[in-house]
C-alpha cells in the first residue's frame, strides 16, 4: 500500500513540475524524445540525450560527442536510465545557473549523493574519466591535495563551496606536476615540445588551432631555447582570463583612432579597468607574441587577437573580427592610411616649427661667432672686437637689438625643413622599433 501511495505522490509531484515548464523547453525535449508505447510518456535515453545536447551537425571543438554522456548521469535524477520532461527541465535550469560548471562537477564527483565529496570519490572519478593520452601521472599524496582533503592519515570530505574552490586550482596543480615531471634536470626549464604536450593534454580543447600549432614558439619570448616555469604559469593565466582579456582589448581598440593597440596600450587599459594591475609584463608579452605571429607589426587589431582568444577560431571570419564585411574593411584600411598621412604631416609641421624656433633663439650667438671669425683689423695690431662679449655690445650699440637678427630669414628657410625631416624620420623609426620590440 505504501508503495502505491509513494508512486501516486511521485506522479502528482511530476505533474506539478511539468505544469510550470516553458513551451520552448517542451519543444526542445519533444524534438529528440521517444514515446513509451504503453503509457504514451515521452522520454530520452542516453543516446537521445547526447543528440539533444550535442547535435551531430554542430562543431563541438575537439570534444568527442561520447564524452557528453557524463551529463546524462546528472539529468537522470532517479537513476532510471531514462529521463522525463521534468528531468530535462531541471537539467536546463541547472545549466542556466552562473556556477553551473562547478555544480555539475560536484554532482559527478558526489557519487553517493550525500552532499559531500571525499578523497576516494574524487580520486576514483578523476582516474575513471581522465584521458588515456595523458603522459604524466597525478600525485595524490602531494601537499596541494592534503590542503583540501587532509593528509593520508586524516582525510576529510569537502562541501560544495570547498569542492568548487579546489576544482578552480586543479588545472594549475596538474600543470605544475607535469612541469616537474618533464624537468628532469630540476633546473626550472623544459623543452618546447614538452610544454606543448602539457598544454595539449590539459587544455587542448579550450584553445584555437592557431594557438595549438604554435605552442612551441613560446620559447622565443625569452633568451634561450627552453621554457621556464614562469613562462608556463603566465601562459596559463592568459588562457584562464581570456574573457577579461577580450573585454580589455575591445575597450582599448575602440578608444584607438585606427582600431589598433600596442602592448603598452593593453597594459594601460588593464590598469584603468581593474583596481589592481592584474596582468604582468610577461603575460602581455605572451598575448602579443601569439597574436602577432603572422603580423609582427606591434600594433594589432581585435581580429588579430581572435586567433588567441577564440577557441573556435579559423582562418575565416570570426565573431571577434572588427569589419563586418569587405567594404567595412576597405573603409577601415583607407581611414587608417589617411590617418597615417595626416599624422606624418602633423609631425613634419611641428618639426619645422621646432627647428625654426631653435635656429631663431641661437641666431645671435651664431652672428657673433661669424663676425668674430670675419673681422679685419683697421691697422696693424688693432682689432675691431676684443672678444665675443665686446662684439655683442657693439652690435647692439651700433645696430640696435634687431641687428642681432640681421640675415635670420635665410637661416630659417634652410634650417626649418632640415630639422623637420630629421625629427619626422626619428619619430617613424623610433615608433617602428618600439612597436616591434615593446
């Protein structure tokens, strides 16, 4: 009798749950669901569930569709090997939460559903689901694990908040252990090939093909042919903060007159955006290194960064690219060219003014020097000017103050263009080398 009452109560609860389910959720479920011939109830098995969350027609970016089966265990709340409409709606609600990734992971690790994750649960699920291609083991007796789960003699369980905090640092610990595994000499350096293995095996699904194919070039940002642990951690930080980096880049490129930014522009905008400077110089170097491999100009557009920040980036258009079409790109290019011409003209004008002003200010000294060189004695042993000061006084006394600037116009005509050319070329060369190496 109790069993019948429980069944009736469960059905009533399901009816109440389904009454509040949005129409779109119902349509999404019905699109892939099967129908029970006896009861007429719609349901999904693991196969239909995978088709719904990972359709074959979509690109899942290096994640095999079969791996989505782990999510079915979350949706199958009753462990009935099938899910109903109410199960599907509950799963969709879970995905909509801001901390859904952590909560889904917690349910997966909490195998006995008792609300906590202990050491054996964590270790068992990790080992059961790690990739077979991993070349380096995970040390479960390390100090990092003991800090969260206790030492081998005093293990303790983790609540959801504790688990989420541990999970946030798990990848960093895996990378640290992998670096130590490949650092055979214990000198703090590994080969570029080993660095590529570490990143591909720990975060390959999160990175673009462009980034994956150029991982070994990270050794180029510092002297030597190897990669330091500092390089590895800086690279990891850049990959972890991709969303924040994209926001900063979007803001700084919008402020730029030609839609391009330098490494210093990025760091300046980062300092303005964040209360504290979150990105180190090495992290900025890594970001600009990978973004400028095909265009080492030092000034990059939003589309240049797409190859680093967008894990689904291809050689074609991406959602990060600046121009929406070719006409917009042509306008942007012509605008940039006009801007460069105007900038050069402006620098030339300022150089001319600066050169003329400088020549004008020192002209009296030049006049005194010339007259001292060209003076002729009126008689043997007699000189017109005794010294430079005497020359200056006699010019002012005999010709007035304007006498000090007699003949200045030809000097300005000759000096102004010369100084302008020198200063303009200096700005161009300095800007080029600063952008390339800054």
